[in-house]
């Protein structure tokens, strides 16, 4: 019987337009806590207390302490073998776009150029008043509130909070990539957060080959053509090795 990995390799080998959709699980083996799994962020914190505009209005210092801590964790760790394998995959397929829900910038750090950040980037700030976005990867604000250097407005992390719309361009580009791809690969996503989780549904409705890589089945699993079980930092390098081998035959 053909394994899920081999089925995916065959699809990738045939002039594929690939959309990779990544969730927090792609960065788990880098040491970045996921949201819902064991040791997940939501086990220690409650999303509505920290990742919402209401939380920021109520206690901006607490929100900045949380994001400062997470920013430091991102700076203290690095992309893993799964991120690098994806950057390699882009060299072996006709075209590829990464649509990520992650905010750590690790796909770009691993050399991936075509990345759509659906939920923003934790290493940037955005002005609450004028909307100006600035890189601030080392900015730690445990006991002060950062101000915009243009309008002196309050700065916030440049991420999408619950109850906030996604950046229009990112959402449009992500949906387009999902609609036009021939292979849609979900990696380390629980497929629970919307509207991002509409993307695999769009890809499936347009006839794409839908594959999923995860430690365990998710809400998406019953709908996929190939389910690859296991950790991304192990299974993705395996995928690349098989694809390179397939390309040489
Ligand atoms: C919005 C940035 C309203 C901040 C995040 C229907 C339509 C629209 C909205 C909704 C809807 N239904 C509900 C909503 C509301 C809400 C929502 O989806 N709630 C959920 C919880 C039910 N959505 C919103 O609020 C969105 N906004 O729609 O606004 C609106 C509408 C119209 C007009 C105006 C306004 C905004 C959502 C974005 C929130 N921001 N992040 C921050 O980081 O602090 S979401 C957050 O969850 C992260 O981005 C994360 O990536 C994302 C999704 O989670 P996952 O990535 O999947 O991570 P998770 O931990 O859940 O799972 C990890 C997976 O990896 C697991 O499956 C695990 O098994 C696997 N794994 C673990 N280790 C590994 C692994 N796999 C492989 N290898 C491993 N080693
Ligand atoms: Zn400003």
C-alpha cells in the first residue's frame, strides 16, 4: 500500500503549485510553545485575558509583559529542521507559497521568501493611533509602555488579536494561494482558528490534493487525501529526501 508520504511525493513531483499552511506546531520543536497542546500557551494564560484588544485596553502593561516574554523566547530559539526542509521544498516544486499562522518569523529566518503572515509578526510593533509598523525584535517592555516615534501614540505588538480582522492583503493572498494551488499541505495546525482555517476548505473545494502533517488527527483529518503522522522536524526532512530521490529517477 502506498504510504501517505509517497502519495504526497508523487503529487509534489508532478509540476505542483504548492500552498503550505503552517500553524504553531511547525515551531514546537524549536521550543516555541503551541497554543492548545500540552505545555501550550493557553494552559498557562487565557487568550481572552491577553490576546484581545479588550485585554490591551484594560491592562496594556500585562499584555506587553506577555508579548515581551514571547518575543524573548523567539529570539532565544531558532528555526528547526522542518523550517529548513520547507525552504528546500520550494526549490524542488514548480511554485510554492507559505501561508503561516505563526508570528515568529521562522519561515523567513530559514530562507523561505514567499511567506504570507496571516496573524502578523511578534518581532514588530504597530502604532495604535497611526498604524505605523516598525521592526523591534529586541524591544522588551516589562515596565514601560512604548510610544510611536512619529505620533507618540501607544505601540502594540504587530499581531492579530482575537476579534480583530486579519490584514486584508494577507487574507486575500492566502485565499488566492489556497484557491490556485494543486497541493495544499497543512503542517502543525489544529485547524480551529478562523478565518485562517477556511483555507484548507477552499483548496479542497477547488480540487487540490490536501495533505496534513501533524502529531495527531485534527478537525481537518477526515477531509485530507494524505495524513502524515509525526513531528514536523522529522517528517519534513524525510519528505524532502524522498522527493529529491524521486526527482533523480
Ligand atoms: C476575526 C496571533 C472577527 C496572536 C492568533 C469564524 C469566522 C471568523 C472568526 C471566527 C469564526 N469562528 C470563531 C471566530 C473567532 C476567532 C476564532 O477563530 N476563535 C477560535 C478559537 C474558535 N477568530 C478570530 O477572532 C479572528 N478574527 O475573525 O475577527 C471579525 C470578523 C469580521 C470582521 C471583523 C472582525 C482572529 C484570529 C487570530 C488570532 N490570533 N495569533 C498571538 O500569537 O498572540 S491565533 C493563534 O492560534 C496563533 O496564530 C496560532 O497559530 C493560531 C492557530 O492555532 P495553531 O497554529 O493551529 O496552534 P495550536 O496550538 O492550536 O495547534 C498546534 C497544532 O500543532 C496541534 O494540532 C498539534 O497537534 C500540532 N503539533 C504540535 N507539535 C507538533 C505538531 N505538529 C507537527 N509537529 C510537531 N512537532
Ligand atoms: Zn503613530
